[in-house]
C-alpha cells in the first residue's frame, strides 16, 4: 500500500504539549461516551503522534493523563471489572511501519516467521459479552480497560450476539458493536422522529444507543466477535483449550457457537504466512472498503498462534502481538458555508452543500450532496455549522450531520427556495425531493443534451450549444420535436451550413433506429439510468409492453423493488404524450433480440435466455483494446447483455467474470482477491465473437 505516514502534529513547547493532552483527552472522552468529538479521527491520530514525539524528547515532562500511556476511555464508579484487561491497539500507517513492527515482533518471539491472522478493524465499540452455560448474562463496555459499564439492557438489540449459544458453555466473547449503514439510517430516522439530534456517524450512533438506558424506542445494532476467552467459572478443560487455540481456531469456534464474526462478511479474517501476504490482504480489504455495509477504519493483524502471543506479551495499553494498520480517514469535520439549489434535467431541485475545502484521503472536497429539503430540516443543518463529511472510494461526498456542540450562535438557517431557482415557476413540494412545476421542460437544454449523449441516442453534432440554439429559436420544445425538424428550419440558423444541416439530419435519422433501451434512457425516467433502462427494455421488449406494466409487473425486472416500481410506472404515465409523439415521429420502440414477457403467472415456463454469457455476471474495467477498442463502457455493457449476461459495475462474490483491460486497478485486485475469473479484452472478444461484427 503506497501511503505516506500521517504527519504528526508539531508541538513546540510544554504549554502546547499540555494543551494538546487536554484536547486529546476531551476528544477521547467524547469518542468513548458516544458524543461527537471536535476532532475527527485523523486529526486525533495526528495529535496523539505529536504528543508521543514530544514525550520522546521530554520524558520528564510527561503528564499523567497523556493519551499515549493509557487505555482509551475512562472507568466510572460502579463499573464491572474485566477478568482480563480489554486492551487497545497500537497503530501503523504504512507498509514500512508494518514491516518494522513485524521485525520487533520476531525479536520478541525469537522466531523469524510468524503466522498472522488478518481481518477488518471494525469501527464500533469494544464490548465483552459474558455467557454462563450458554446464556448471555452480561454486557460490559471496555471502560478504562480494567473495568467497564454494565450495558446488559442492550441484550436483545444486537444482531449477531445470540442470547443463547449453540452449546451450553461458559465463556466471554469480545468484539465490536456497530451499526451497519442501513441500521444507522434507520436509527437517525427514528431518533429525529422523536425530536432528537441525528448522530454524526454510525460509530457515535452505536455508542449513544448502547449506553442509552431509558429510550422509548430501540434500534438494532450488529456485533462482530474477535475474541473468545474463559471466565472464572469455565470448566478447566475448556479454559485450557481456549488458552491454547490459535486466534483463527477461536474464531471458528465462536462461529460454530452462533456468534457473528467477520467470517460471514466479504472481508473474513484470513491466515497469512508472510509479510507480503499480509500486505496483499491489506490492499484487498482496502479495495472493497467503500462497498462494505459497515465501517472499518483499518485492518487488524494478529500473531495467530497462542504461543507467539504469549511470547510477545502485552504492554499496559496494547498487546505487542497485534497491530492496527490504519486506513486513511473517510470522514473529516469542516464547515458548511452555503447551500446551492441546482435544477437537474428531470426538474428535480437538489440542494448541494458548499464546504470549507477539506482534504479527505488525498482529494480536496468542496461540495457535498444534501439529499432534499426535508432531510436538511430533519437534521437541523445551518449555514456556518461544523459538519461531518464522509467520502469513501469514488462515492460522492455526503454530509452526515452537524456537530451541534461546536455551534457559536452565529449559524444561520438555510433558506429554501420559494420559486424554481432556474425558471421561477412554482415548486412541487409534494414529495421529499422537490421538483420544478415545469418538470423536465424547466431545464430543457440539459434534458435534450442528455438525450443526445453518446450513451443515449448518440446524436452526433447535437451538443449543448446547438441545443441552446434550437431551443432559443423556438424550434424545439421537447425531445420529439428534434425528429420533425426540417431542412430549411435548420439552414436558417446561424452557423448552420448545408453540410452541418445534412449531417445533423442524418444523425437524427440514425437516432430514430436506436434500440428501445436507449430511447428509454433518453427519456430520463427518474431512477433509471443506462443499465436499468437496458434491463427494462430487455425484459419487456417493446414500449407498449413497458407502458402496459403496472407496479407488480415492473418489479419483475431485476433490480426494481417495491419502492421504485410505482414511481417508474407513474413517471412513464407522465411521459405518455411525449412517448406518443416520439413514436409518431418514427422513433423505434422495440428492443432487438428481446422477446416480450409471458403473461403474469406463466413466467416459470419461460425458456431461460441463451447466449455465450448466459447466467453470468460480468464486470468490465480498464481500457479495451483490439476489436473492442472503440466500445464505450456502456457499449461493452450492452454487449454483455446481448450475450445473455448481466453487466455490473462492482466486483463481488456474485461476479462470474471480470474483463480487465489496460490500467485496470482496484476491481482487478478485488477479482484476484476473491478468486474470480479474469479475461483480457481479446479473450472476451473471442467469447462473444458471434455477436461482434
Ligand atoms: S483485537 C487485545 N480485532 O479496535 C486486542 N480489535 O483501536 C484487542 N477492533 O480495542 C482487540 N476490530 O475495540 C481486535 N478485528 C478486531 C477489531 C478490533 C476493531 C477495535 C477494538 C480495539 C480497538 C483498538
């Protein structure tokens, strides 16, 4: 993993050191108590490194509450003592630091090679779950590591932590409690509906939820076990076994008892025999991080064997046999400066947050999506607020929540537009996403330019400038008008000579022959992009069948659920006059090679679709070469589907084949990681040869 070590904060004197310790202690307390810290994780890590640097130079001036010497979190009176301390982990930030750590580990174990167990570092809270004869009796937070808070009231709300194990054993299971992305969304919905402030991120939500004793509502969380140890009452045979098993064996045992572990995720703990194997796995986990349904902030690498762990021993804060390889932070706190309201091609008026620029994982972020006005109100966002911004992988950055305790009183309310900011028409506020009353006619230029684009009707010579010209001249008021343009009308326009006119007319004539999937996509039905349009068109085969479909029928299309189906049906009804007009202008309304679906109830008899890729899910990545060189990504996906396959943009266990061209990066790495079949563009061309030319 090519990554620079996160630079430490620079501390210049004892006063700055004392301030840094105070800031870090406050941030750590907020972190462990479920509040939102004023420091994001990255800033906190840098601060602690700066503190450690200063302490190395000034060993006599170390303050007792420095975060470097102590287990994170603090014990409160009345806490339950841990039988074995619940330790924290030291961090490394680069391959070099990791390699150096393995060298020191080897010195301690006296062995050259170590068997490692490598798994995700789950971004939640540590918890100890005590089982007595297989029954879950007590849940305890980490606290200061020697004693923690009793949170047994949460029993029954944590998925993956069964109230009864599959065997009647007395053991302590340790692991992380967190909220998956879906659980977090749900928790914030429920919380704001009860008048609460939304949590800034899943971690805070889990911390706050775990400690809340008297809530009128419960929201689910998820547990991942990463440790299994005996309790004083454990029978001696089992106790000895637990003390002797390797970490990987303990996890298999936990899984067998019914405890949820990483084994059931896309990033299971694996055993690695060499440093290179560990680093490969680190890369593999980092590559899929953005797509995981739960947050991870690194990778934990442990000496797998009990004897190695014993030989390495533990310090007061962290074991010497395990290390956290931190991944770059995906969240930073910055300020929300403005909110812009942009009208999209379908008339949706979408708010976008303008941020004080902030660097997240190497990119400077200045904008973040805000979903809709209701969401802004629900989260009580204000201009000038400090906000938690999340950006993972290629996903568009989003604002998670305001950091309410950093408010100064200077924050201003966000004003919602009363009229469409583009055309001044009324706004339809009937749904969560506001829409200009003019619908897709509001931003006609954007909607026509989209329809003419390469992946839709592919009308050469009809760029945005020409579209503006046509609209301004009053020649085009909707998509269908393009197809009834006359030669003399075009010739009368400025900068339209004979050649340009004839070329444009020829391109329009060609566009009329595009397959239904592209016509549908050009219509810009909300919620249906290129791949969904292809699926709908292939399923129904003709526009008449699409229009005849009710929500139930629409749901038979792969990827369309109960929520999306009615809105697609409603929007197609809204588009009916335009579709009629397009059909009357001679635009093709059928999908070549597709057959209409059998009537409802008869699907089971339908023959499976054939083709060289039948039943396969295919991901295309990198630059295509050879016969496929000229094909856009969309055209490649069309080819996959014509060959009977399903195209997808992300690699997962369900992927059957990855076509990796030149420069393929993380998707190729992920395919290798998951052992998925890879093909070069040439090999793929041979596979679908019957459909080429
Ligand atoms: S092992 C004594 N494994 O990260 C070894 N910890 O920053 C301690 N964590 O205190 C734990 N995922 O709360 C381990 N797969 C994993 C983990 C993990 C997350 C947490 C744990 C720990 C903290 C240290």
